[in-house]
C-alpha cells in the first residue's frame, strides 16, 4: 500500500499538468478522445477504449490502437464500429461500471472460469489483434457516480514488448480517471447548454435536431483536421481550432429561432419572398456572436453567416451589414442584394461547415426523402467541386469517407 502511495505521489504532478491541459478542452467528444490518449501515454499502453454511460448502458465512444494504426496509410484514422452493452457483471467494462472497482488483468484469455466477467474475443478475431493485458477503471464524478469507463490495453515495456500492467498503475490511472471526470462533467455541461439552444430551434424546425448538429460538428472537425495536417499547421494550433470548431459548427443554424413558423414548417416550396426571409437566419444567427468573447464566438459568427455561401460566389447572404442586413457600400447587385463571397473570401470555417451540412442533409432521412446512397452522394458533391464547394475540401471529404461514415454511426 505504501509503495502504491509513493508511486501515485510521483505521478501527481504529471497528472495535474495533464488535467490542466484537458480542462482547456470545451467539447466533450474531443475531450474523451484526449483523455484516452493521455492515459495511454501515462501507462505506455498500445491500445485502449473509452466508454460513456448512458442510462443503463455503456457506449463505446473512442478506440485507439497503435499497432493497427501503423498498418494504415499516413493520415488515415482507425475505423471501428460503435456499439453499446448493458451495465452488468458479464463483461469486463460492465463489471467495472457496476461495482466501481478497477480491474487489472494480466491476460484476458486466462480469466478464471469462476469469475462473472469474460473477455469478448470477437473483436480480436475480426481485427487480427491479440489483446493480452488490460487495465480498466471507472470514471467517477465527485459524487462517486460512474459516468464512464476507461480501458487500457497491452502495456509495453521499454523494448516495446507486451507485458502486464504494473500494479502501481491501478491507483495512478484511477486517480487520473477521477480528475478527468471533473473535466468531462464541465464539457458535458457546455454540450447540454448548446443542445438546449438547438432544442429551441428544433421546436421551430423539425429538421434541426441534436443528432444533426452533432453530426455536422463531427464531420467538420474531421475535414479540418485533414486540412490542417496537409497544410502543416502546428499541433497546438490544430487542437485548439478543432475543439472550438466542434462547438461552433453545432450552432450553424441557430438563427432559425428568429424565423416565422409559417416559413419554417411550410410543407411546400417557399415563395420568393418567403425564401428571402429564410435567408435571414444567417446574419440573425451571426448577430448572437457579434460581441466575440472567445475563439468559439468568432468561429460561430463566421459559420452562421457564411455556411450558405458558395465557392463560385452565387451563395448568400454575401457582403452585408450585420446590423441592418443590407449590402455593404460597393457590394450591391442590380437586384438590391449583396454580392456573394467567393473562394477564399469565405472563411475556412464557413467553407467546411457548408460541405458538412450538405452531406448530412443528403445522407439523412427527411420528411420529403430517403437517405441517398454513398455513391450518389459522392457523385453529387464531386459535381459541385469548384462550384458550391472548396475543391480542396471536396478532395479531403472523399479521402475521409470511411471516417465520416464511422462518425455518422455515433450520432445515428
């Protein structure tokens, strides 16, 4: 016991430093991925998973595996299926969540038959990976309620060989998990507040749902990360932008709360006058973030305003005064509207969310249509390369389709 306390004291400074880094993350999904990454660094784990508790189930949110990752082409992310299972004692993660007790298993294939939990070998059989050592801890909030489970797989020694997790890591990762849970609850509060804003829009527009905005946020961060890697953006800049974008992209249509129900809920085609009114949701939403207090505010303003602009300049609302909605001097067109922004006149964030939003509309079931097939979507978006969408982002989108469809599964 004293040895465990001594080892824990050695790691406290490192864990506190890590938690301070995690506390700067605002989005709960990005935070969960970072929690898993940092935990694996502490224990030198080859792989791992993080699960979120929702009612009586655990849902896989993120999985990482260095061995399988090295088999992929550069800049490709590991593809895995999201799944859920009940919180009971029949699985390792379920047992940990149910009993709030960490488990440190030297070899999951050698679990004694008299124990209630078993290791599911199916994932190993499908992936060709051999899971051996496993350290699983509950994520406990300050009230000692389980909000998730952190699972580390295959500890590595200095030579990279797979070994059991040293017993000293049980209190270290448990302490880390409790600290990380505080950051998770704060990020969850941010997500909840945003979804409440979206709920107001959803009450007005049935197509504007929490699942839709979560998917648009997730697709946007995938596109941005690939773009940033290709451009050689510094990692710290990329991580900061990715976190802010994940939150801001969810707010792209928040201006719809100011549009009349008569227009939002109309079943048939809008009249020209009604369509002009509908277009106002762009700058009405942007006004909410006019007094920018943070990077999220700045991105949310640009995204709200520009997610209906087009690469070829034929989008809206164009160069307008945010206060009046009128064209800026020198940007008036003959019909009294403002000239649309084009190309890189549109912010990167606006260009990204424009593509993510259209993809979600095409791939989702709506009251007036069935979801399009993957092939038909690729054909349509490819046809708009250099017209509606940034050509570079279209190329990145096509390269990232497997990852995008994996993200879709998390918010279906």
